[in-house]
């Protein structure tokens, strides 16, 4: 009895629960329909469409939902002002299920396929590209650090294009190479990316007539100059001659016949611009050089012999004008302002050139312009006359050319050139160039050119890689050209790409210098931090590599000899100047100390004997003799003198009692002790 009552109770309870559950499901479905379609100004718009601002597929969705029976249209056939929901019937849903199932799935997936998703995809791809680029740049910079190459922000593969013009400066006022060597060198320059040569002859040009005395005894002949020009033309290289016209005229003003043209009588560095004879001299200098570089007019292109005579078209002339140390000091000039005097002289020289060669563009070094005010430059009209070549050989370029100077230059000039250095910039007596410093200078210039080039209306023309052979006419030789070829290759290939290429197979350095391929991937193919002089290039077979290896050996012996001499004369106690002056020392100690002297003397003597033959492939006997006298003879003489002194000291067998008579420094030097 109780069990039946209990069963009846649970049946009613379950029925009530089922009824409530069915009601909740119906209520949820009704709410779903209401939140999926709302009225917006009389137009049926889905919630998604409101979120996306409408869309081209709205009418298609409304048509489908209407066919599914989710809303009715008014009598005019348009959507009702509000939404009149009708109760969906199972039979309608079943009839349309198969027909519209795919379209309904598309509506449900519309959120993933809309414009918002497309934008997200673009952002995702952009983020992936940026991430890949960052990873590539990080890998590139990691390789640079392994090689000891300076890492410069903003430089790398895929960056800015390289300078349009890449000139190699050849300074012939010291150690002028044989023409046969230059002809072997120019194809290498071309392979490394050079577009032209900046040729500074000084006294190596074959001046004639009233200027015959200016030419050096071993100056090139006119035929030699033509060979250089013809080789350049065959390689597609331009040639820009450089003729000094204000400062650095020592090669002219040192002579007695031109002494009267000096600005300062005891300094043959700068020309007096106020003398008429000065302009006569400059006109003759420029005439002879420009005429020699002007291509012949009577060439028959059908004749092979005439084709071989073709030379590059002369488009530019560089007139120097740097480092005019003496200006406005003579009686004629001292009452004039230095800036005005300088600008007037440049105006006169350029005007003289344009009278005969109006098509020529004139380049000058920029250093004398840096301190001149904007107003003075503009008033002079120099902006329409010349193109400045802005030179800095240090790593910090903005230290010497500040932003205000760039503003001034870009206001006055429509274009400009820049100049770095691959040798001859970090010491008057160096034997090998510090390659890492020169490379960083080149890299810094690439960044500066990218940033400052846009200031000029016609941009920057290009970069000249200077290679000075003397600091001036009276200085000794600095790094020889063959010993600087690795530095030139590193800097020129970098300038030609716009960045340093870490791949030895695509970087032209090794192939152009005929170097063996890297044998190990564990070590970088170039290590500037460990080998700043690039002695690893001693295995290469480039033109002049014999001289390169010879200089490396010479540097090793010179370092060893200097350390030895310093050791025995400053740090040991038996061969000092005091011992020598008083002839007071121990013979056995001297014997011990002279052991290394004999060895070094023998090694350097043998090196000196081989010097002439090592240099003969590139230089004449004048240059070989000068190099030996400047570099080898001094250390050889010092060792020989030490040997002679030591042998003399050993001859003494008895010595006086102490104390020894001491030297009175003032008396010995001829100085009055009381004054």
C-alpha cells in the first residue's frame, strides 16, 4: 500500500520535473532567437553585423533566415519595423535542413571568415616577418662579433643601398708604383666594387715647358698616364685627377724659382692668392693635367688600334684646397679676412677652369669650409661652383662634422661627396694599416650618408676611400700600397654592398685577393679583434703579396730588436749610457747581453739584402732605396753601434777606484746652470 502511494508520488514528481525542464529549454531557445536578431532602424540586423558594422553578406543571411521561417515580412515585402517572431515548426525545419544546412554552417562560421579575421592574418604575417627579420639580424650581428667586425646599428643585409660612386684614391706623391702594377691592381678594384679612381699625381705628373722642373726625376711619362687611363676605360672606371691649388703645394713652392709665390717665406706649404703670378702658375698646372685627361677627338671606332686609345670621359676635376695652414699672413693678404680670401681664391680658380672646360664639375676638400658662416658661404656663391668632399678618417664622424655643419652644407650645396680612408690616416710612420679602425670608419660613413644624404636636394654623390702615401711632401713614407690591399679590400667591398658581408663565398675579399678558402667552420674567416693587421692574408697571392709578407717579417724583427735594445740599455745594468760613458762594466756580462744582438743583426742584415728584390716587382730603385733607408737602416745601425760599443767595452781589463767622476749635466749640454 505504501509502495503504491510512493510510486504515484514519484511519478507526479518526475512529470513536474520534465515539464519544468521542457519549459526551460523552450525559454532558452526563444531567448536565443531574440538575441540573435534585433531591430536597427527597421532593418533586420544580426548581432554579428552590428559588431562588424554591417557587411556585404547581410542580405544573403536575412534571405536565408526568412526562408527558414525565423521572421515574417510586412505586406509591402520589406522587413517589419520590429521583428515578428513566429514559432518554428518541426516540419519546416525538417524540410529545410538538408537544403540549407551548408549555408547555415557558413553563417555560423562567418565570424572566422570576415574582414576582422583578414586583418588579424595580416598582423600575424607582419609579426612573423618582423620576428624573422629580427632573428636574421641577430644572427648577422653574432657573426660580426665573432669576426671582430664593429656592429653598427642600421647596417645589414636588406638595408639601404650602397653609395652610387665608390672612388679609390691613389696618392702618387710617395712610393709611386710601376704602371705594370697599377694595371694589375685596377681589375681587383673593379671586382671589389670601385666605380672610379681619384688620382693625385703631385710631382709624378710629366709636367713640361715652364713647369718641367716640378716633375720628379722618376715621374711618369705621358705614355704611362695614357696606359692608366686606357686601362681604366676598358674596366669602366672613371678617373678624376686631383691637382692642389692652394695648400699642399710644397712640391712647387720648395723650388727657388717659385719661392716668391709662398704665403710665408720660410714655409713652402701655401700659395699667396693675391699675386697674379699665382694664377698664371695654377692655370698652367691645370691646363697640362686636364688636357692629358681629355679623350682624343679623332678616334675611329672601326679601327682596333684607335679603340685601344680610348680613355674615360673627364667629368670632374678635384682642386684640393685642404689644410691651408698659412693664409692672410703676407703683406698683400694680411689686411683681408681669411674666409673671404679663401672663397675668393676658390672662385677665381673655378672660373678659370670653366672658361675653358665649362662642362667640368669641380670638387674641393671641405675642411676649410667648416668654420665659415652660412651667410658668408651663401654670399660668395660657392654653392653653384663646387661640390665639397667631406672627409673624416676617425670613427666618430659627428665629432668633426656636427649636425649644424650638415645643415649649413645642405643649405649651400645641392650635393656633396664623402671620404673615408683605407690607409695613411693613423700614423705617419706605420708599416701596416689598422684595418679594424679603417673598416669602422667606412661603416660609420655609410650610416651617416644614409641619414644626411636626404638633406641635399641632389643627394650625396658617393664615397672616396683615400690612401695617403705621405702626410705631406716632406714626410717619410707611411703604409705601402701592396701592404694595404687587404685593408682596401675589406673597406671597398663593404662600401660597395652597404654593409659587411659575413659570408666568405659571396664577399669578394678572398676571391679578389686570391686567398685560400676557409678550411674550418669553427673559426671565423676573418678575425679583426685577434688579428688587427690581418696577417692571415699573408697566405694570399694578390699582386704585391711578396711585399706584404716581407713587411710582416720586418715588423716582427723590428719589434724584437726595439724590445732588446730597450732591455739592455734601460732595464739591465751593464750596457747603459752610464756604463758606456765611463767605460765601466763587466766584459762577461756584456758578452751575455750581446748574444741576442748578433742574432738580430744577422737576421735584419739578411732581410735588408732581400729588400730590393722583394720591392722590385712594384717599385723602382728610388722607392726601394728610400724605404730601406727609412725603415731598415735605423734599426740596423743601432744594433751595429751596440755591437761596436760592446766590443770596445770588453777590451778593458782594469778599472779605476770608485767613486767615479760624475757628469755635470748643465756643463755637458752647454747650458748655464744659473739662468
